[in-house]
C-alpha cells in the first residue's frame, strides 16, 4: 500500500496500485473525475515515461467506461504546460487560463480562457474569451464572460482616447502591434478615436 502513495501521502496515479486505491472508493464509477493537480497525482517519478504511460492507459480505460476526466495542470515559467507536450496526445480538449495583462489582484477571479487543443471544436466556439467571477446583490456568485477580442477593444479605446500610441497600447495589453493597430482602425471606424 505504501508504494501506491506519493511522497505527499496521496494515491500515486502513475502506478496501478494508486489508481486502484481511488477506484475502490467508488460505489459506482463517477460521470466526471476531477484530478487536481497533475504534479501531485503522479509522485516523484513524474519524469519517468513509463509512469505517464500507465497514467494514459488508465485514462483511456476510464474513457471506455464512460468516465470523463478533468485534469488540472500547472504552467511553467514560459506559460506552456510543465513537462512533456506528449501528455496532450490523448486529450480531447486543452484549455489554458491566463492572467490578463492589465489584471490587478483586487479584481479577484478574472482570467482569459484560450483553447490550446480541441477535437471537434472550431470557428467561434474555439475563440478565446475572458471570464470574471461576480457576485450579485443577493450574494450569489456567477461567471460573466465575453469574447476576448471585445474585451481587448474595450480596454484599448480609452488608451487611444488618452493619446497612447499603438506601440504603447500594444505593450499595455500584451498584444502585437499589428493586432493593436486593427483595434485602433476599428475604433476610428466607429468614431471613438480621431487622428492618423
């Protein structure tokens, strides 16, 4: 039993014995299994390819049994997932949550959602969007969202109106200069910004 646990005392899902520890807790398999987070689920051998192969076999077996799995994983310093990208091979959907360039901690849960990989998802359904957790007058929390392109436009217009250049606005919003130039052109077409 001890060999099926990670150094943190959690089941090590990189080993079949650890997978069985979890499965023995189920009266029946769940419809959705949330594994949060991948780094703490695989133990000290997470760099071992065989460890990940065992995990993949288990995930595929769960899929065959009708269990959907949501895995949470952390990004590295460069913003991409930590570890090998081969982990995405069997996944149907990979989402990346990113902090907006102008985010402040006082805003609470506000983030951009980017589709990194999607099977059967394309067009507008795969466009990035911004989500924000808000609380209504009754104390009920809910998420509001809007397409990221619209959010960026709403942030860019006041900067342009205040006299910021395309270069400065692009740096402020974390955009390329060409993407920011398109926002300025759109703002000019709508009569929100004047000048060249």
